[in-house]
C-alpha cells in the first residue's frame, strides 16, 4: 500500500468536488462535512466525469446519464448505472489529503 498526495485540505470548500490526476489515475475528490471521499472519476455507465456531477449529501449524480453513486463506497444509488465505481481510502496528514493505493 502507498499513499498518493492529492491536495491540501484547504483546496476544497465544503460540499465541493474536484478532479485530480495523479500517477495515471483520475480521481474525483469530494469534501462533505470536513470529511474527504475519493472515487474513480469516470462513471461506470458512460463517459461522464463524476467530479463534474451534482453533489447532494453523500450522493454524486453523474452529469452524463444522471445515475448516482454513494461517494463513501462507490456503490450505485440510482439507475441507469449498474456497476459501482472504485472508491479509495482517504487519509489526512499535516493538512494534506492522500489516497491509499495498492
């Protein structure tokens, strides 16, 4: 397991999503209630970018076909999406945000 730095904690506002491209990965990072959550940015249903979607609580609505995912787990919460997206463990250290990768 390795830690990959994405940003500073202060780089995202509350209820904000942003795309980070690191180590060949496109990661959608979300900040809700001072907690951070990370998913693969590409929707499992089509070419939608989850970081460009509509964040409603812990659900992100894809801007392509309006399917929804739980940002905490990557699980589908509304069709037409059928397959979950990969989620990442997020760590905060010294004011920085990291994800764990294998």
